[in-house]
């Protein structure tokens, strides 16, 4: 009875697709909120990967953390979803130098997790594509 109320006359495959889309939306939201909170919890970790040419590094860590939290929350309502998705895309581009700096730090210090920092760079493209999937206009019908 609940399924009929939620999904109307959708086919089983349409229901699976809808549930998957909702799950991925909430997962993305949760990941950005958690990552944003982590900026305040493990601030030094983010300070360590801040490129030297970035002014006011501590402020930038906090600003990016707040941005991740807010954008993660704004993904949920349909009204703000497109704005949040575009914001996440811009944020991922803006923080990319920190990901490069992390890789360079691991390379310089000969840390064992270097492979992960290298893998993380193209992962940003996938995260941008994921966010982009929420930039499309939602029909009001």
C-alpha cells in the first residue's frame, strides 16, 4: 500500500531507478556534509595540503568546510538542488590544487599511501559528473 502511494503506477524498473536516484542523492548529501564537518574536526590535515600560494589558509579550510556542509544540505530540497550541484562542481574545481598538493606531499615524504592520492585526482572528475547529474531542471508537472 505504501509503495502505491509513493510510486503510483510506475513499473518495477522505474521504481528501482527512482529508489537508486534518491539513495545516491542522499549519499552525496551525506558525504559532503561529513567532509565539511571533517574540516573542523581535522583542520590540520587540510592545512597540510593547502598549497603555499593560497592566502589565509586556515580561513580557506573553514570556508570550504562550511561550503561543503551547506551545499550538501542544499542538495536535498528540489528548489535548491541545481544551485547546490553547481556549487559542488565549482568547489571541486577550486579545491583541486589541494588534492594535487596532497599527492606532492606524499611523493616528497615517500609516504606509502601515494597510490591513493594519485587515484584521487581522476576521482574528482567522477565526483563532478555525479554532481552534474543533479544540475538538470526538474519538471514541475
